[in-house]
C-alpha cells in the first residue's frame, strides 16, 4: 500500500478515469485534511496561525470537518466494496478512522499560550480546501483548455510546492517581518503614514494594490533579466500546464525575497490593518486566478486588470511573449513600460521554460538554482 501511495505522489501523469483513482485521491485528500485538523485542535498553540485564531468560528469548522469525514469515509467505503483502487480507499478510510479515534470534530480547545513558535497548519488546510473548491468549480464553468483534467500531468509537483509554501507561512511571516524592519524601518515617516491612513477605504485599497504591483512589476522583471535571479524564477516557469495549482510552483527563496520587497512599501507607507486585509484577499485570489485554466473576456478592461489570458502569455514559450506581461494586478503597468505582449492570437499554445531544462519534482526543483550550470 505504501509503495503504491509513493508511486502515486511521485508520479507525473494524469489520473485515469474509471479506476477509482480520482475519487480515491479526493477521499484521501479530505481524510488528510481532517487528520491535520484534529492535530490542530489538539495543539493549537503550535499548529495554528495567531493572526487567524481570532477570526475562527470553531462551531462552523467542526461542522465542516464532520462533513469532510463523512464524505471521505463514504467514498472510501464504496470504493473498497466495489474493488476500485482498494489500496487507496483503504488508506483513506483508515485515516478517517484514526481521526475519529483522536476525537474527530469534538476535540475540546482549552486555553493555551499565544506566543509560541508555530507552523501555519490551519492556513494550509483552509487555503487548500477553499482554493480547490472555488477554483476547480470556476475552471469547470469557464474552462479554457477543455481537454485538461483536474489531475493533469505534474500536478503532484505543484501540490508539493503548495504544501511546503503554505506550511511554512509562520516562518515566512517572521522572516519577512524581520527583514522589513531591518532594511526599511528607517524610511517610515509619520506624516506620510498619517496621510495614507486618512484616505477613504476604497481609495486606499486601490493605492495599496498599485504600490504593491509597481514593486512586484520591477521585482518580477529583475527575476527575468538578472541571471542569478532567473535561476530561482525558472522553477515557477517550468510548469507546462496552467491551472489554479500551477501558481504554487515557486522556490522558497524567491517567495521570501518577493514578499519582503513587496510588503516593504506597504509597511513604510503605514496602510491600515483593514486595507492590508483587503489587499491580502485580493492578492490571494488573483495569484491563483491568474494561473487558472479559465477563459475570461473583459473587453477594454483587459488593458487595466490582469486576467488569466494576460498572465498565461507570461508563461508562454512563444518568442514574442518571452519576458513580457510582468504585472500581477494592473495590466496597464506593462503597457506603460512597454512590456505587454503583442500577438494576434488570443491564447498561447505552449507553456514552460524554453528549452525545458528545469527538472520535475519538488526536491530537484529546490536544488536546481544552486546546481544549474547553464
């Protein structure tokens, strides 16, 4: 069973229909999330994010966990009975049973310390569940490449990136916070901060997105034009399929550098917590949406707002699209700085790094920037 699970997680091909693999992976994913959830209930001080704890409705989370266990257990039981990928179904069912033995959705949460080191297990659970439910549904409704399955080739690699980059959210927040204060603390100005905090909410939201995207644009451009930075960024561009999961393929070092540089002006200008929260929602949605397998037509607004069509060109192997379309939110930045793609085609034909020299697999891609001799 473990050998087959390892083969599944290390594989790089699409899952075949009609063999119980797709439903089995869904059941196993829900079972894993439930198991991680019960661990978070037992050790909230070490496994949950302090910034999120105050926002939780524990009763709602318990009900979601109960439904997820029921679905995972039900799918697994049906697959076992009908002998459909029984090894996968049995593992998922065993994990649900273990979750129940540990208390399931009924684990009591008592008072605990609030300043302990932590990993963002809760953020990983919520983000995976929310992202998959929302964006798989959107991709089904507005799918661009209609022949591309949900579990397409190389989804395992992108999922490994998703796990690592979301599980270390506590470390990333701590590291970026320290670097911001160390390198940019001198630039803070109370007068400017007072002016920014006095702006109407929606004006401040538009401004924070513009400031962040302006910095992101030039940071992103540097990743393409500076060879040592391209070593890191090439990992992100190695994805050969575009969907909601592809955006998670990002080297950890790049993640730290980019977040520090983008968050620095937000910190220096002193935007309010409410405006920053709104920005986090926008950037969280658009980071996933821009890579989604979705066809969205916005007419003239496409020159202002970044859409999947705009960002897919950035991942294209077409010569005319190389080192183009850097913006993450405001497409007009690329038109202003002369880096917007000019093509008669609506969509690119092929994605990935030109020359296809980046290896597949999370571990190999983590090592790649430090071992590549190209």
